[in-house]
C-alpha cells in the first residue's frame, strides 16, 4: 500500500482533509493525480488552465464583426469554431460600457 504523505497545499476538495492524500499517477496533460484515502475522491491538486489569452478573444471578435465566419476564424487562429461562438454568446450577455 502506498504511503500517505501530508502536504499542506494538497487537500481533498470533497472532505477538505489534508491527511491521507496519496499520489496515484498523472493525467494526459502531465499534472499529478491524487486520491483521498478517507472518502475515495480522486482529484488533480493544481489543474492546468486551458484558456486563450484576452488578445486572441478580442481578435476573434473583431474578425467576426468585420464579416468573417466562425469557421474561418477558427481556422485562421488555430482553434475550434465552438470557442468563437461561445465568446460571441457571452459577449452579447455582458452589458456594454459607454464612454459618456
């Protein structure tokens, strides 16, 4: 059986204990996977953020407003067209700030 180590930065997201946390390997992106021996929850302590920079988002929105399709924007920027459409939906929901 694996030895449980106590790391104050690593705690179970379900039961919030820092004791009895064991390493169980790595996921596809290369980050460490852990398991809580108390509740059995498997989790990634510090997952990688998969997010595009704001400059890319703004560039995609400008391209869309200039008449490019979502598919063309996705190909030009090397991303999925669903990302572009999601940004358009969330932009419409946000209130527009005026310069008055």
